[in-house]
């Protein structure tokens, strides 16, 4: 459980016109149609860890990359350097193997699913609800399994053509907000690099 919460700390993951509320596969299909599909994604993040016993959130800054060959790399630069790498079934925290009970792999799966527009894989682990508008979407992921529910209440994902924000709500009333910026992707169609900023 200690490693599980440490990984959650590292990873933390509308216009009113035409808004609609969907459930399950329907909203996943609509969100997938809006996502920029890529073979790799990189950018920066700002992570705010809100702890019940602190008045102010603990803020960290860093860089991340998601790539099928290299896996998920989550590099915290400030205030203390730390690196998590998720590749296949292996999770490394500062170069050392970690038994994370599948949490790091699960977050890698979510990031890869959003990058590749394959969100159906997420439904194996979460029940999905959400809202979608002409320019933005929000997904609420409720854990299905008891071991995930023991640590997580739910996860909120928000974005447009990219994932922009991850919010992780834990069972102990702590929560983490991660804002992604400076996103750059390598397209599967034309192998050209695209840069994107939040609207």
C-alpha cells in the first residue's frame, strides 16, 4: 500500500452550448473521435498534492513522455527530483523495481489509451461516466475492483483533443491535481511533430 500511494503521489490524472451527459461506451466513442492519435506524447506537468493535514498543496513540476517503445516516463524536477518509468509489466522508481500492485501499469494504460484513442481498455478497470460539449470533455472513472477501491474514490480526466488534466481522489480525503501543458505528439499518420497549447 505504501508503494501504491507513493505512485499515486508521483502521478498526482465547458462551454454550456450543446452539453450532454453520456455513460460508458457512448461517451468513450465520442471522446476517442476527438483525440489526436499519436505514437508518442511528451510535455510538462504541474502537480498539486492536496493533503488533509496541510493548508496549502504540495506542488511539484516536471516532464513526462509516453511512447510504446520506451513506456511511460514521469520525471519530477522540482522540488525533489524523482523518476518513475512504466514499461510493460515493470515499474521502476528512481531506477529500482517497485511492486506497485498494478497501479503504475494502470496509469500507463490510461495514458496510452488516450494517446492512441483506444479507451475501451480502460473499462476493464473502471466504470465510466462523463460530460461532453462542443469543445471539451470530462470522464469520471470509478474503480471496479476492491483493491483499487481501497485506495481510490475516483479519477477525473478532462481535455479536448488532448488530455489536459487528471484529478485523483483518494480514500483518505487527499487528492491530486495534475495539469499537462506544452504537449507535443508524433503522429502515426504522417510522422510529423505537432505542438498544442490549451485553448
